[in-house]
C-alpha cells in the first residue's frame, strides 16, 4: 500500500494522542500570546494557556466561526508578523467581507504534504498526469492541489476552471490520468465529452476524478463510474483551516482519513454545541495544530458528518470522516421537516434512467411551503414512451415522499435542460420570502 508519509499516517494511537496534546498546548499558548482576538476570547471564558493540559480540555475553549474572520478582516487573526506571510488566499466575499487566510513558508510546505497524502491515496504517482479544473487565484482549490501534485512529482496540467471543450482536448493531447475538480463539474465534463463524440475510456487515459468542494452522494459516484468509466475519490478541506488537504479517501476505506497530526476533529450537536461521540452524525469542528500564520481553535465548519476511529484496511490509523451530507446552515426546513439536498440525490439516483443533474425549488403558496424537484433523465429514458416517464414520476414521488416525509412535486426534464456550473453546482433555489 503506497503512502506519502507512512510513519505519520500509520502512527499508533498513543503516540498520536501525545503529539496532538503537545501541539494543542503549544498552539493555545501561541494564539494567546500573539492574537488579541484569541486572548480576549480565552480571557472571557476564564481560561489561561496552562488550563489546557490535555485533549479532554478542548471543549472548554470557545468556538471560532466564519464571522470572526470577517470581523477581523484582513489581518486581525495573524499570529506572525505580516512580513512572515508569503501568500494570502480569500473567499469570494459575495455575502459580505471575504475571509482572508495567510500562509508562512512552513505553512505552504505542510499544505503540499497533506494534499499529497490524499492524492497518493487516489493513485497519483510520479507517472501521473493531473489536470486541475479548479479556479486559481484567491480561491484555495487551484493552488492547493497544484503544489500537492508537484510535491509528488506528477505532471500538472493547470487548466483551471471553465472552457470545458478545451479541457477534453487537453486530456487527449496530454494523456491526463487524473481529473481534479468538483463532482458536479466532473459529470459536466463527461457529458460534454459524450456530446463531442469522445469516449473517455477509449479516447483518453483519464481513469480517476479526485473531487471535492461540494457534497455528493455514493449514488453519484456509482453513476460516474457506470456512465463514464471514472473512479471518484473524495477529499475535504476548507480555506479557514488550510484549503484542500484536511482529509481524503483511499480505495480500501469508507470515509476520508483526516490528517490528525495537523487538524484535530470533533463532532458537536449543531444546535446545542455539545460534543457527540464517535459514530454520531453532527457538525464537524476542527482545530489546526501546526499552522504558523493563522492557527484556528475549534472552528465550526457547519458541515454535517460523523467520525469513525476503527482500524482501516488501508493501514492508516487516523480517524475517518464520513461523506459530508450537507451543511447545518444549508439545511432546508420545509413544513417542519429538516431536509438536506443529498437526501434527495440519494433517493432518486438509485433509479435507472435518472442523471446526477437536479435542482430543488422551494416556494411558498399561502401559508404552506412547497417543494419541487427537477431531475434530468437520460437520453434512453427520454426516448421511451410517455407512459413510462409518467410511471417514473410516480415512482420518484413515492420514493422521495418516503425519504423526506413530505410530498414533493417531481418534474422530469430532458438532458441538458438544467444549468451547468464550472465550479460548485447550484442545487437549491429558495423563493420563499425572507
């Protein structure tokens, strides 16, 4: 089993806990001494660095949330002098001030290594050709993956997002073996290839998609394999912690191994904030243990998942996080029922004749919320008789009603009818009055 840093990735639990404890104590002391925001936050909680003696003390520390980044824009959370920061990344800032993240040279070295870990899990080697279809610039995706690929010694094709037909031509010309993008864009590229008369299995060397940046279901992975011959490997990260590289999956494991020597994970109840045990599904909270420029204590990711500490067949010992099923702040409440988009995807992708492209439309008629799910069907299903499409609508409505405990309207549309994205897919349109 090939690994990038086998000594660290297979570290026994007692040794890993000792390392995490020491790093936690060091990072708490450093942010207390160097970051006024954290000093004030810990003082308000009645905590001093010496009060944090073990990992069991971590829940005593207050949470950090995205708005803390915005309130301290741009450099208020730095733990090093500005002259030691060699790179900045930031969110788009479309819903307010951007969240800005700084990196020292040592941070960039760590970033390249943790990205290399999950890429090696997905089979990337010195012989691979990795085509990056994430955006470059202030967004962490493009550069984060780029330098991880170079760290391994693979060939990088920095094609960036957009220009889908050009992506396919580059795959043919350069012999790309790994596609790096969001899961929805991987599907879009495969569809475009089909429209161009390109068979990805026959006409290219592409066999693997390393995907991240948005939730996706196991059914979508199976469709990617069945329809386009691509094996999809999940990875997870977020800019506030480092970018991509927090976790990734191997063919042998169910779930993504978290780089626990750099990021300590917790699961909390998203409503009460109380810690939950292993196996319970809740909100992921992460603490960075090694970041120099911008350490983060107990960051509420808003991502819903669960943690599994059991031994993994791949030999790695770090805890695994389950596939993210949604975000606590993206959860839809419809007639008192909590719904995540991935629940809907899971229910309909099991049916033959559906594609992974869908859109959820929430509206309000009078005092009642309404839910419509538009789903693209395959070309084969579209060519069938209308009575078969009607039967399919009824079956989908039954399945979704059972899965969601409400009765959605199902609208089947022809292939290509729903908008495509070269980044994250827009799955939900909520038209209800705010």
